[in-house]
């Protein structure tokens, strides 16, 4: 860890020297820029990553975000962020040629894992979790804290921003019961004639007709069982979530991945 932090410190110091030379010693600026680029290459080589324009830009952005009056203060925070990002990129790159095998491996790991009855047994670690009802998978989610996220899903007092699955189930039942389609914004002048309601999630949550439906859905989910797999890499989490939803059959019934 100390070795890579020293490389990052060198990278930032070279950037400082390059900025100073562009102002005070323009003739030396080109040489300092080459030194700066070479020190970036050393960081990428440390992680076994090829030097590409894209990855060079990722490294450069960390320094740009930390600049103030053309001076960069080296801190462990900057170094740790660079290290974490490079490690995640390396992990994705290693799996790139065989994502199919990786996804199948994680699917097998999940379905062969223990089915937990108690949410307190879940770890507060990053990964993918699945809610089960009567041994059937209901919903796939991803999070940085599995136990905490599941508790929010099932807590009776959770609102629409926390108990998102229960809220979506309640919204679907509300639409069926009252023969309306809820949209966040009106999409045309004909919305009223088509029974389309333009309403925010917060306003819907306070609707006297919606409230008991929402409460009932949270109660319905309260005795769910759970499976999980720990995955620290948020990129792989994001890619794996819809695959597992597809394999487990929660997509497109309860999991949707539409853009908003």
C-alpha cells in the first residue's frame, strides 16, 4: 500500500511542478509534462492496467478535482480514492473476457447460499440481496450495506424513498383499484381523458386511499426470507443486478430497469 501511495505522491508532485513551470519556466514545461505523464503510467502499470487515454483521464480527473489556485495538497484521501478506483477497474478488466462465466458463477453462489429467516443475520457489507416469499424470489437489489438496506425495505415506518419495493407494489395495486395510471409529469394534454394522474411520490404517499395499501405491502413483506452474495465492486454489482433479476424471474414482474 505504501509503495502505490508513494507513486501517487510523485504523480501529484510532478503535476505541481508542471503547473509552476508553465507560469515561471515555460521552456521546461514540456519536459515536466512528460515526467507527469510517465508517473501516471507507473501507477497504471502498478495495477496491471494498460495506459489508455481513458484511464489517463481518470487519473488526471482526481488531481483536477483536488486543485485550488493551481496547487494540489497531497492527502491520503486522494490516494485512497485513486487506489480504490484502479482496483475496481482492474477487477472489471480481468472479468471482461468471461462475463458469462462470472455471472453464472455468482448465480450459482447465490442460489446455493443459505436462505435466512432473520434480517439480523445479514451482514452490513456491500453486495446483492434477494427477498423471498414462500420460497419464491420476489425482488433483487444491490447496496453498500445489505442488512441496513433490507431493514429499510421492511420497516413499517419507512417512506417511499426507503421501502421502494413495497411502494412500487402499492402503486401498482392503487392503479388497478382506481383505474388510473400514475405519471410523475403530464406527457400530453390528453392525460386527464386517459385517467393519467400527474403526482409526485411524496404526494401519493400522503393520499388517504394510498396510505393503507402502502402499509399493507410493507406488512406483506415483513416476514420475507433473504439470500445475499457479497460484492464490493460497485461496477460489477450494477452489471450483476439485472442479470440475477432475469435469472430468478423477478424481472420484469417486480424488478424493472427502465430509464426515468
